[in-house]
C-alpha cells in the first residue's frame, strides 16, 4: 500500500527510522521503496518527578530545536517555568549523542526535494513522531509522511488537523498502548539499531 502511495508521486524517496523500535519496522519499508535508510531521533520531554510521562517532545532540524508541547499536561502538572528549557537541553544532548552513535561520522541523507517516509513501530499520542515530522518538513522535502503499523484514530485526526500526513495500517479503538499489538515488544538496544543500519547500507546480494 505504502509503495503504491509513494511511487504514485515519484520514486525519489528516503526512509527515516525513529529509533529504537522504528529501526526494526523501517527496513522492509526501505526495501519495498528501494530507498536509502537513515534515522531521525526525536525525544520525549519528561514531566518533573516522572520522566516517563510526556509533556512534549523535541527533534532537531539541522541544529534547530523543534519543540512540541502538550499544553494541557503542562497546566495540569503546574510545570514550573524554568523546567521545560532545562529538559529540552537535556534531551538535545541525548539526541546528539544518539545521532553520533547511529551515524558513526556519516552525514545525514539529504532530504530536500525528496519524498521522506518517517517510520515508527506505532504511535499513541504521537508527540515524538509529530516533532520528527515537523523537523523533516523544515528541510524542504517534496513530501513528508509518517508511516506506522498502528495508531489510534484520534491521533490520525490530530495529525490531519495540523496539516501533517500519517498513514497507519490499523487504527483500532480502544487503543491502549502500542505494545499490546506486538507479540514481541522487548526493548531494542543501540547495537541492534547499528546492525540494522549497517545491513541497509550493504549492496543487495552481498550477503
């Protein structure tokens, strides 16, 4: 399905995986599109005293901060004014560290004028994926689309409302969490991401 959508608009595509889970889902997409595979590394902005609770997300676009905030969560949690800039700074450092690890000195794949397919293993609120897609859009691609196996219908509608393109194979309701749609949802480590990227760079048929 995705291949038909992309090829209808031209075959100058690039696939960007959101690590770590998206790096496992993205290779078949890149192979189907015969497109290069790279990464984009957005990060969740965690709440005070509960870093697992997202109050927003950060992505980088050629050094520029792309910040998406959940204003309702910020108000409900009464997040102090200085907290968000400090958390953005912390996550920016982690993004730069991961990009260095994953790319190992290679420059990012150029995006200008190309059809860019951002791939994750699924979205719930979509905050981090939204930050990633906005970051991609700042680099003047021909088109940018988020492609995921599963997403809640309300998130698909929210992306559309914001002028962002989200393609999901399944949009079940009630949704819950992404992990419930996988038989194996174990944590993915950096070495697995590196192996995926290395395999994608090998010429076809090289073993």
